[in-house]
C-alpha cells in the first residue's frame, strides 16, 4: 500500500495508520487460520501459534478484535480524509469477506480430501490469499487518487503476485526448511490438494495416483503416508510444474509493471 501510494504522492507517512488496518486484518486471519477447527497448526514462523500460548478462546477473541479494530480504524480515517479513503476501505472490507479471503477459506475447507481442478485451485488461491495481497496494492493507488487505468493495471499485477505467492507457499510444504517455520507436509496432513500434488495426480501412473487419492480421503495420515504423498508429488514433476507456473506469473507481473515505464 505504501509503495503504490508513493508512486503518486510523497506524503506516504500520512497513510501509515490506514495501512496498519491491512496488517491487523492479515494477523487476524493467521490467528484464526491456525485454530484447531481450521488448520490446527502449532507453529507459525517457527513460534507457537496464538492458541497454543493463550488458549483457543483468547485466540478467537484476539482475531475478532483485530478485525473489528481494523474496520474502526479505517472508518475514522475515512471521516477525516474523505471519499478516496472510504473507497479504499470498502475495497479492503470486500477483499476480507465472503467475496475474498473468507470465501476462499470456505472453498478450501469444503474441498479437503477431494480432487479438484487446477482452475478451482487457482480460484481458491486468488480469493483466500490473493485478495488481500491484491487489495493491499490497489488501495494505496486509490488513496492517492491514481488514474483508473493505473488502478486496473495494478489490480492485474496484484492478481499475478497473489497467486505466485500462494504457489510458492505450496511448494514449501514439500521441503524441510526450518527458516520458514512451517512443518513439512502440513497441507497434505490436512487433506489439501495443492498444485504440486494436483499435477502429480493428473500426470502420474494411474494406479499409483488412484492409491494416493484414496490416502487423501483418510481423516488421519501417518508420517509414512504423508511422506509417500510428498515423494509422489516430487517424483511426478509436481514441484517443477508449480515452479514453472510461478515463474510464468512472475514474468507476466513484470510485464504489467513495465506499462508504468
């Protein structure tokens, strides 16, 4: 937000308070995403998650508070700075709700353990993760009263960036990297079919793919079963395909930005 605002105006410090609302919404989403009823994660960036430290009840309330205070902060800012601020606030609220992040999370939950298409997976990623990244970019331009044509271009760039970010996060699930703070195979353990595994299921040996699909339907996977799914994705070109898609999105994103000169 600060970077796109600074493309048009140099008083970026004036919108720091407003930009904090995005961070509050993002943090609330992470706290709730880690809850036992959602992804049930014990670690976030290598540290115990909120509910592991303070309990599930406080974690729920902490997320609720962050979301409400973010909206309160944006409304106060809009009363002070007017139409552009209100337009940006509305875009952020929309991206955080059923047409954005929450909608994507619902698609994620109802498809756990199911084999979905690549288009369905990309739709989920663009909503669950991409919507908040995208609106972070365009809201800065809206606050700066940028031309509509520029906002449209930035929105296209945001879509590419958001999808590339999530695919990179999917790839992390297949490799041990303590610096990430995310356990290997976490998505698989939850029955989530991410892009590397989806590609392997579609292009690997049919009998092996059918067996792996059945594994994903299990409520609880053993460590050996999780490792089998990881190796299946790796051995059938899933990681390479995901990296190729991510690289294509990166190139397309740069191409969009080149329009600004």
